[in-house]
C-alpha cells in the first residue's frame, strides 16, 4: 500500500487490513513499515507498553516490522500467508518496490487539499499502471463520482474506522470483497 500524498491513511489501512486477515479470516499476517515515518515505533510503545530492538512486535496476533526492507520481506514470505507493506508516500524509490507486489493499492483522498496529487496519480494510472487498486477514505462523494465518469478509473471507498484494530461490519464486508478480488 502506498499513498498519493501524506496523511491519506496508508498506515491506518494496513492495520485495518491486517486486523481483518488475522481476526476475521484467521490468516497469519505481517505488516512491514517500508518507510521512515516511525509510526510503528510509536504503535509499539502505545500497544505493548515498551520498545525493544528486536523485530517484530505483536499486536492482536499480527506481527509488525519496524523500519523493514528487503531482508525482512524475504524472511516474511516464508513465514506468513499475507505480508502487507506500508510504503508510506509514493515516491521514486518506493515505486520500484511497489510494482513488484502481487496486489498494489494506491490510497488517496478526495479532500480539496489532497485531491490534486491523487488526480495526477489516477491519470498516470489510467495508461501506465494497470493492475493498481485505487482507494480513498476521505473527501467528496461528488468528486469521486466525477473521477469515475471522466477518468473512468474506479476508486474503492475505504470504510471509515475510528479504531484500525477493530473489525466492524463495514470493514468486514469491505475486506471480504477486497481480498477476494483478483
């Protein structure tokens, strides 16, 4: 998963997806922080009450790898049924790794201050990046409809979830469809 810009909910989405896979689907799941946000270190402190050097830390049966890279990915591919990667914001170094993933999700926002960057990625994705899944949780429904009509690019509507670790009826329905799509 990667974001069209900062603050669109990539980490939140990864945690939501992992929570679904672990709690609802019973799948062995890892989430790799493949960016320099430091969010997983903060998550570890809040969720486990401390920090430790070793990887991974576990929250509700999901393993989280801080500051991960190719080594952690290689290790995880043999240990987990699902490996989710939080690439943070899409940029040059991220894109090469992103396109190697089996399922690629670009998360953006239809909020006025973030829409322009997302639009640029969607326009590029129309011709160059077949196979990407576009998704957004925030912003105008009207803008979302215009995108579908003008750009002919589908954008999944991520259900709102105040607690990313909680599997609600809305997230359950969304992720059952999301992970069954190919």
